[in-house]
C-alpha cells in the first residue's frame, strides 16, 4: 500500500443539498475547505469519515477503496483509518483525558497499558499540561482542542479531518491554538482537510483553499490564486482580507520586503506577527493623500479585473495588494494596467496578532 | 446546567387557591396516611416481629424476587429500549404499546394473563411441563416473572427516553475511532446513559418490591416460597396481626432509603443530562 493520498469523487443528495465534489489531497497536504453554511462541508467530511455512504462516485485513500457504490464497496467508519477532530471536541465526558486519547488504540485491540502509554505521549507532544487523569468536563476550550487532536492522531490515521476546530474558542485562545495546530499539522504525513468559515483561519492555515458552495467546488488554489481571481462573491469576500507576515516592534510592523506598516496596537506585541488588512482599510488615490503621514506609498497597477459588478485592482510592488473599488472609482482614477497610483492604509483597520 | 434563579416577584407567585388546594392534597393524600401508619405502629413489638421467621421469610423472598426482577429488567430492558428508541420498522408503535401495557394494566389481570401463558394448561406452559417437566405457577420463579412483568416497563421507558435524548454524534465519533457496534454500545452508549439506567433500576426495584396483584394471582401466597412482604402484610392486616404494621414500616423505610440514596443523586444527574 503506497501513500498516494486521498482521491475522492463524492455525490450525495441529502435534503436540499446536492453535493458533487471531486477532490484530491496529497500526503501531508493541508486543504482548507471553506464555504457558507449549508454548502455541504460537513456532509463531505461525514462521507470521507464513513458516517454517510455516498450515493455515487468513489472514495479512495492510499489506493484502498473506501466507498464505491458502483462496485458495491463500502468500508464502515470503524474500519477506515480516518481521524476526526469534531466541532466542539466531542470528548467522552465519562472517560478521563488519557482514556479519551487511548480510545482509538483500545478499539484497535492495543493493550490497555500500551494504549495509555502512547496516549500520554501524544498529550505531551501536543502540549497538554494539565492532569491527564481528569474528566474533560473540567478543561478549558484550548485544552479540549488539544485532547481532541491527540485523540484523532493517536492511532496514526491515514487521513485527518478537522471540523471547525476553532469554533468554540475565544479570540485569544483561538490565535494560540491555531499557531500550535499549524505546527503540529506540518509534521503529519497524512492528507489533512480542515473545515472552517473563518477567513483568517483559512488564509493562515491553508496549503490549498477549496471553496465549496451549494454542494459544488467553485474554486480551488492557493490563497493568492483565489485572491487574484475570486470566482464567487463568497470567495471574493473571503480573500478580500490580506494576511501578511512581518516582524513587530513598538507598534510598527516590518514586512518581509522591508516596508513598514503602522498598526493600531498597544505596542506590546513584538516578534513574528500576522497582519490582517481588511479591504475597507485600503484606499487608492491619484495624488499623494494629504494629512496621512504613514502607511502611504506609491505603487503601479499590475492589472485590473472588471467582472461587471466589481472591479478588482491588483497592485504590484512594493506590497502586492488586491483592492476592490467601484466602477465609478475606476474611471475617476483612470486605472489601467501600468497606471501609477497612491495607496493608503488606515491604521485602525489593521489588526496584528502573533504568528 | 445552572438555571437562572427566578426572582420571587409579583408575576410568579402561585395564586392563593392553588396554595390551599396543594396543601390540602399533600396532607390528605400523603401526610395523613403516613402519620396513621406511624401512629399505630406497635414500636415495642418491632424487635420481635423482625425476629419472627415468617417476617424474615417474607423479607427474604421479597428481596430475592425484586432484585431478580430488576436484573431481568436490565438484561432484557436495555435491548428493548434500544429497539424502541432507535428501531426503524413497521409496527414500532404497536411494540411500544405492548412493552408498556403493564403500566396501565391492572396487575391482577397481568397475573391471570401470565397464568394462561405459563400455567400448566397455558400457551407454552403445557410444553414446558410436558417436555422439560418445568412448572412455573406457584413457585418463586412465578413471583419473579410476575414482578418483572409489572416492573420492567418502568425501566424501559426511562432508558428509552435517555437513548432518545442522547447526542448520537458521540457514537459516530466512537465509530471513527475504530469502535465496532458492540464496543460503542459498551464504552459510549451505556456509560452516557448510566444515570438513567440507575434511575430506571431504582424505579423498577421499588415497583417490584411493592408488587401484589400479579404475584398473588400467578405465584400464590405460600410462606417461605412465594409470599413477599406485601402479601405477608395483607395477610397479617386481615388477621389483625400487629406484624402487618411493622412490616409496612419496614417497606416504608426501604422506600425512603431508595428515594434518598439513589433518587436524589440520580435525579440530579438526569436534570443535568436534560439541561446539557
């Protein structure tokens, strides 16, 4: 059995949902599945996990066929090697933390002692620092996510599914858990699919974004691919947010190309950071805007994309931003590919968080 | 979990007539009978009654039968409850009606029904007798069957309710972690409904302990064999024997202990289950 990753072609009708998705995930790849509520994200995960047989199509993982109604093949959830991190964790409240993590190993006939040893190892590796003998009811949101991830990884699944792993976390914990999660996921060789509808999570985590709407993949690619040409309103809104990495010092963020951005932070943040720039923070001008001293620079328009409703302007050096403007705005500024333009960013609409 | 405490304002105080009726109901139907029992209790005779071999036999038979009936109810009741809660087959409602019929059926009728099923001339009793030489009526087995018949529905409806309100996502999660059906049932489903199982057992045991009509009809009233505490109490009461009251108080004490020890904890858990 070779590790070829996940190849699936899923068709499911469920109520008003008509899911028809073809997806490949290479070993080690992290796909972030985004889409509005009811798009079929959870249904797709349930099909992959074996909780919902597909109506037509085929699911294969590392050359093993998991579901193929045409051939009458269906491997039930219990015999698939798929780890799932469920929304809200879904830890078993009647079992201790370490027993929760050992659950998958115990189900696979590992001895109790060995299972507990391996489970404890995963908990340590994932930075679970509380008493592993307690019941999950007493844990914080961040700890619950660590245990849920350890439980899904402990039996070394060949596919990892994460359903809105940050949904139940408060903002501070969310940032912390996301950083950790990305670090841990990088070391997992199995294909990984993460479902979210938080744009920042999606952009910060994804090797590849897959945008699902009304049961269909409307677009997939890297965040930059999708940003350059979003193929739906949802995708445009999602990637309208820019995420840049830089180094913060005294409220000033130095981007990788050396350009400095001033953000409205308390100045306490330092080190590597993620800068989130909302579309409404960016303004284009034909002349250098008056008053604003900082976060202003001149740029060249790389290209202009007019899809009839919205106009997207892609800027070249020094900071590659995509800006949405109205058609009226475009003619007022007389923007074409190659036009010079002044860019300003509103510091109050820029958020900075630790990376 | 914790519900917001209601302020005792003008809007949620019970109206006076309800308070008066409630108090009258409490006193007439619960308070007075209890007081009567305690008032007439021959406290000086308690020790001698409890040493009396007849009373001890009745207590022993009662404990054996009611505990066996509880055990049988758990053994058969969990699968039945599971079928009723999760089953998808035609006639499900008819099956539920059948399983809960003893709740509304007069126990004496139940006893008669059992007699014509398992009695010597009964539906299968005849074959039991002819092929295996087994005769159930008027044995302790008959008393156990009668008590199970009457009490098991309490267990079934309690557990069925818990299974219905159980979040099935936990069982699905267990499946993705490699657990087969039996493992899921044993390691996830049963532990998650454990408080309701305990509550159901307490109710079932209490009902079995107090069983009278079906037992006396199907199992008779043989001291040391099928005479349970309620039967002994009735007989003593008929004969103006003070042992009747002492044994009544014994049953009352057992009931209160069940209510206090099991009830409070179990019902608190169930409230939490329902709230969470």
